[in-house]
C-alpha cells in the first residue's frame, strides 16, 4: 500500500490531471453500459471519522482507525455463529441465552436460500425459517448481528444453500459467477430477502451491523464482476450505512481472488485455529483501505465437521482457548465458528468430495461441531468453560452466569412393529400422478424431486441364468430389486444389492424364473449435495444409461418419494392386510417400522437421544417431524437428537424407514448422553 501511495503523490501537473480526467470519463461511461463494472460510491459506513455524539435516533456502526465503532465508541466484536435453521424455533431463546452466557456480544448467521425458496417462486419464512423473528429475538437479548445471505453459504448445508431447482434450469447456468441467468435468479432471491432485513439494520434501529457478500469466494473463483454485482444489489436494497464484508482464507491468493478493492466492502479473514493470527491480520490490511482494517477472524474454528465413516472431530479446549486469547488480548475481533452447531434435520446435510466427485463424503445429521454449546445446548463442558474464561478477561461487558444443562429424558426401550415393506405403501409415500415416463433415466431435479429418494422402474428380458447389471454413474446410493411382471402386483420385489457412488460396481441379477419380462426397481437415495469445492454442481439420481448384459434398458418410470403423508401410513397399517397371505413377514430391503411411547402428562417433556445402535441405515420421524438420517453401521453417530418441543405429553409416535437390516429385536433406546462410537465400515 505504501508503494501505491507514493505513486499517487507523483500524479501532479496539468498533463497528468488531463489524462486522469479522460480515464475517469471512460470508466464512468463503461459503467453506464455494463453495471457490473460500475464503481461503487464511498459510503458513510466508512466515514473519515466516527461520530462520537450519536443518539438513540441516530445509531451508527462504523469502521475508522482500524477499529469498529458503535455509537461513537470503540467496539470489539466477540461473536459466534448460531444458525436459526439448525435449531427448532422454541429453542432459539435458550441457545441465544447460552451464547450470552459464553460472553458473546454478536451473533453471525447464514441465510440458506434453499430453505426459504424450496420451489421456484414459493417462499417460506415461517417456523424454523422465520428469520425476522430470530433477528428480533437476538436484538431483544442484546446481540448485534452479522448476516450472511450468500447467495452461496457453504455451511455444510445441502448444495451450499442453493436451491436444487437451479439444477433443473436449462441451459445449465454457471453457479457463483456473473452468468446472466444465474444473476437473474440471485436478484429474484435478494429482491425478496433484503427488503425483509432492511428494517432490521442497525441504522434503522435493528441489530444487523454487517452483511456478508458471498462466502469464501477466493477459494472457489475469481469473477470480480459477480462480486461487484452482489455488492451493487446489496447497496440498492440496504443503502449506504451498512458495512458489507467478504470473508476469505488468510492467504494472499484467496484474498486477491475473493475481495473487492475500492468498492467499500470490508475484507475479513479466517484461518486454522492455532495459526499465528497477527501476520494474517497484517496481510488483511493490504486488502482494505488505509485505516479501514480492524483485525477480524470471521470464522474462528472451535471444532470441525465430521463425515459418515470418520472418527468424530474433536479439538482440545485449552488449545482453542489459548488461540482465542491470542486474538482478543490485542483487541482483535473474532467470531466463533461454531458457537452452537445444532442439527441437520431432515435431508439438509451437505457433503464434500476428494480428488474427484466419486470420492463422496456426506456429513452427519449432527452438526455438534465440537462447539462450546453442544447440539442439545449443553454448556457444562471444558470448552465452554475455557472459552468463557478467556472472554471474561477481555470483554467490556459483564458476562451472565452460565445456565445449567437442560435435563434429558431416559424414556427407556422402544419396541417397534413392522408396518409394511416400502413397496407395499408406495401409494402413500408417493403421488402416482407425479410419475414421469421417459426413454432413459432422468435425474431427480428434472423430475422435481429435490431431496430424499426416487424410484426408477423398467423391465428387461433375462437371457441367461445369471445377468449383470451396470449403472456407471449414480448419485448417491442405489438399492436394486427385481420381480416378475406376470405375478400379482402385491408381490414384494426381491432385493438384489447396492450400487454406491463411492464404490461403483456391477451387480449380479439372479434368474427368478419369470415367464415374461423381469421388472427392475432401483431406489436411489440422495444423501446430501456437495456444498464446497469444484464439484458443487452435484446432480442426483441415475446419471447414466443402465444396462443388463450389455443391453441398454429403455422405457423408464421415475416415481418421486415424498413422505408427505406419513400420518396416512399409520392409519392404513397395511401389514394386517397382507398378513394372511404371508406366513412370515420378510425384513429384507426397505421396511417401515413404528413404535409408540407415552410421556406422563404430569411430567415435564425433556430432550432425549434416540439410539439406533444395532440398526443399519435409514431415516426417522418423531411425531411426523423428520429428525434426520441414521447410519450406525458406518458411524460415528449412533443416535439422533430429539428436542423436547417436538415431543408431546401423552402419546408419541416414532416411524423408522430402515433401508437395509433392522435391529434383530426391533428395539430402539432413549438415552440421555451422546454416543459417537458407532461404525465405521462401508459395504
């Protein structure tokens, strides 16, 4: 920066001024025709000096002298990420109060586009998606807010927060770029979102002091037109007084690619816990205007993510606290990632890849993250205590006393009953009107199925005693079944085997002596879209031709599995209808199981964990709420967190879809402690 200032001082004399005038005129003209190139004006959030006499009617959050200033006073951000969409709304206040007891003064949260626009043009801002209520609650409890609306958020969240229906738009758009088609979609999203949050900006009397543009873009691409367009769009809705910021890894390369010099967008950094932060903060200054670079670690990692099949990630409490003190002791600002991780309920978990897209690593349902506030809200742990002690040492505000952990319910063992085979209840868990027919398999997104499962159906003529099935590309896990077309439709297809994205193989199809064609069923599970890296364009389903003995199969039916009518599944109880025709109910292949338990109305309903140790793989619903995926066969997660607000005093119903092999005794167990010791094996 000093070399640049020295050069600017030499720009003297009439000749140089004239050249500068014509250059400026050219840039302004270019901006008139190409708005993405148009320079942003200087905004008052980066005022030349802070206004020290601000009032309640004129709240200000500013940057000056390499510091943050709140209402004319220096302010050190001691924040933490806490994602509203990973916590049931009834627990938002509980988790925020625990963050307050940790000593935090700021909450940072992403905004996942796919949660709020699940179908194109259909908006959701209720329940767990009620962003405005969460922000108002954060303000009520005394927090400032750093908002991260993306449009890409990463966050170990399905597709990095992008709605999967973007993948169904043709021609294919280039994500995270200045592709006109993509920008049009982003504008449609932000034109709805940003007017909702504008009244909640700090200058308007709300809690939001900073709004992030994109997310770690320097680790992905280098399209300045894209970043500039986002900044322009944000300013259009949010005005002059909000601080826009980017967050990138603390290297020269990532900062060069991911920041917007001269656009009045503050550049924050993140880096590995334990790395010396101060050389990185000095590097950060090179990507901010002079005096406009308060040291900010926008993602200080308190733990780390875990994929299925891995050992649970853990970070030493003392090590984490010492690294935090290195920043706070010199008046640096910091945001803990995560302060509280929460849960990937339903099908919203993300995934990562390795050297290619077949090296696929889906994330756990738990997003505990080894954070100081655990998935269930527990704070009686070494990490919470160590971090809180450090924050108390440097915070100007008094830290509230730590609350006790929420009591857990041990509701004992739960004996399940088999309801039906997956195939017996297709008319309940799917909509026959949604069937799509095509010559070749169609991927999930084009069928309109964004999450969960899809069933592919076709026929083939067996020419050998043993045939070979080949599916060169499937995302992510396919279970294969066959049956005879001549047999009554009530016949349950025979399970053949599994083909997986990460260990693709051919399957041997047995000859089941059909007098006519053999019917082929392929149930494909979308296990979570990639949320980070070069393979972000992660489409799901069967993505290649399917062949038997080298003959490509044609004439397919695609049936989306919705799980929208789970209550009807309980009412029908089809196992009673077929019991007379089957001496013994088979447990092979996907099966539904159901169990009921009661909580005494005189007792308090408590959080609990539902242990699936002894089961294989599937999904679980508690009182019709999808609590997520279980996979203890692979681990490390053995159980699913069940928050008390989804339980009832009186009767409660658990429905399980087990995809492979159930517990031999069909037993689940409610426990009061987490267990990450299951697995690990993939078959």
